[in-house]
């Protein structure tokens, strides 16, 4: 029988976080299986959670910071999303420097109107003790992303402090436009098992049984709900912007810089501010006048194959790089890329890739990007992406400048020469504002590489490598899950 406690579990100094996506139909069987090795726990009779993430169209909130408000309800929202006034839990979470998982949290109970008024101040992130954050903001923060879901909790038997697991379902996403209109971003296909635990929990019998459950259900590692929501917003933004005309089909032309760690948190917002103020011959693309943010788990396979996991969807990518052009001071990288269409994740599809190709590397990649246009209607994308290898605590931040296409039909004669010259021009503009940028050297594939002896350092790798051994799905039932 579930019991109620007042202690908030899972608030651990050196905690490990894992998130898994499972098929919706396995919900009741997984719930039953977890209850055998863990203790269901009830923090509240209100099982429905609403979470608001604060940000703006320039995505000024740094990578390492997370500002959100949370409230609990007895039943799911009916109809369109709307803000409910009253007391919310305001939480600011910061990932500590040189770590991937360690976080510092500041919580307070606050009226919704009070919190929103506070974050309308442009200097809200200014901190003299930590100058890495942008000050002031490009624009005020607002409720940017809303997520609602049903959650159930479990803790390790006999203790309340080493692990907390949550099972989430019926996850819905919304985005608030600048005019305060909320637009729906859809429902996540699948259920989520999220684990927050101390590293000592990884050595327990309960953890071993949970790993077996994940292997039997062909669970797939998944991004946080916040990043899945941002991916859905990115997809919606792409749907309302006109597609550019590809003058040089089949190839990508880009310049890549390594970003020093001291600029990693703010460079995307600062660059957006630079081009928004106006640069000679270049303006923010009027049809894409926002910063876009997305994230993915990248799995690098043999034969130059890559799988991009966006949440409940994935895409395969085959990429072949061409030699750098030696005729330019800032090298332009040319590559040829083939992509499959984005599709829903099914365990069978993912496992089939792992039976045919060997996993060579894995990383999580967060990306922010915006688009500029020149006087000849050619569009260039400026993106900053921050990656972390699955088996290390290191980050790699890079800036990409890429040719996208032409906004309107026009004379495409000598297009390659013009694009090359313009890429060089924009690169010089960026280097002038950020002289610490250095041309990138190693590829992301090389950075993602995982030594076979390090497989056990990350639970996701244990599960993914297990796909090679599990060629057939195993039916889940109360008797066989833990065998």
C-alpha cells in the first residue's frame, strides 16, 4: 500500500539522473514491476503536475540555468491551456561548473503575479559574483513553455534518501507567444521512467532489477521534458517559416569555431543581440526573427551512420565530409549529408539499427540558432551547440556558421563563389566581436567516441549495447519481468 511522507526524496548533492522512454502499452506492467522492488510513495493526492519554464524569444536563460514554476492539480486541464493564479513553487536550478549532473536549487513559494513581475526586469540575471550570465537580457522573461503530466513516485525500500523514481504519462506541451496566446505542441508518445539517485544506488540489487526491466522493454534514453518541448516548438516554428531555395543541393557549407568555456553560457544571446542591433549588409531574417532551441541524443554508429533521438521521435543521418578548402584563412567545411524522415520511436526500429551497426559514440547536444539574411536574399544560420559525452563530465561548445539557401528566386550563377565570400565576411564579423573563438579541429564524432571498457559508466550504454543481444521483444507480464 502506498504511504505518505513529508521528506522530499531525490534532493541529493551528487545525484545521477537518467530518463527512459517506454511504450505506452507497458504502463501497467511497468508500474506493477516497479512496485515489487521499490516502495510506491504518495507526496500528495494531486497527481497532475503543471510546470512553467520561463524564457524569451532570444533564449537568454543560460545553458546551465533553469527557471521554472510548478503546481499540482487533482485532474488534468480541460480545453486550452491557461495560467492559474495563486501560489506556485518557483525554482531556479543551476548546474554546477565542470559537472553534468550536480545542481544547486533555490525554491520558494510565491504568487504567480509576483514571480512574473519579478522576471520582467531586464537586469534579473545580473550577478556581479558570476559574470558568465548575460546582463541585461535581450527582452523580459515570460512563461515560455508549459508541460502537464500525471506522475507516480517510488523510492528504494528501507530508505528515503538514496533514490527516487518517477513514472510519467499523458505528457502534454504548450508554448506561449509574445501576445500571451498559448499554442498546443502535442502529446508525448510513450511513458517516462526517470531516476534520480545517489551513485551508491547503482550498486544495489534493486538497480540491477530495474536495468533488466529496461532491457526487456527495449527502453530508449530520452531528453528532459523541457528539451522535448523545445524540440516540438522548433518543429512548429519550422512549419510556419517559408523554406529557402537550395542553390547548391546535396552539400553543406559551414565554418565552425570552438567556443571557450567562459563564453559558452552567453554567446548565443550576445550574438543575437549584435545582429538584432544591425550589421552592415546583414539583418535578422524577418520570417525567422527568433532564436530557436533544440536538443538531441546523438548515437554514432559504424559506416558513418548517426541516429538523432529528439524525444519520442528519431531520424537517421548519413554524413560524409569533404576536405577543407585550403584557399581561405578561415576554413570552410564541405560535407554531403543524407537524412531519413523524422519518425516516431519504436523499440523494434531502434533495436534493428543496433543489430546491424556497432555503437561507437554517444553524446547529448543542445543547440541554439538564429538566421540572418544578406542583401541578395541569401540566408545563413548561426548556431551555438553544447555537447557532453555520455562517459565524461566535459562539455564541448561550438559555433557554426552555415549557408541555408535563398529566400527568393534569383540569379544563381556563381552562387558558390558568393556564398563562400559571404561566409568569410560573417565569420570576420563574429570574430571581431568574439576574438577568443578558434577554428574547430576535431569532429563531434571523434568527441563522442566511447571506449568499450567504459560501457558500464553510463546506464544508457548498457541498455543500448543490450539491443545487440535482444533480437526479439519479450512480452511483459507480472511473472516474467524480473524472472
